[in-house]
């Protein structure tokens, strides 16, 4: 039981502020990306922006938590 309590104390939590301008901007891009008429192609430029924004958010969370960020250029 004590081992489980120690493990639970070490767990990290990622909290997302849904009112953050970055998160609100991300949501608007996701809505824009998914708001296409049937038969239309999705905007690849928006898809690339979404990939970049999410990568930045994930890397930032990793750095703040003390983890190494893998080199994406490899």
C-alpha cells in the first residue's frame, strides 16, 4: 500500500487553462480545419500549423517537467 502511495505522489498532472489565448487559438484552428464542406479537401496549411502548435505545447510541458525533448530534426 505504501509503495502505491509513493508512486501516486510522483505522478505528473498536465493542467490546461481553457481560457488561455494559445488554447483558444488552437481550438479555433481545429474548428476551422474540420469545418469543410463535404467533398472539399482539408487545408494542409492549417494542418501544418496545428502540428507545429501542438509540438510546441508538448515540448514546453516536457521541459517544465524536467524531461529531455527529442530532437525533431533527426
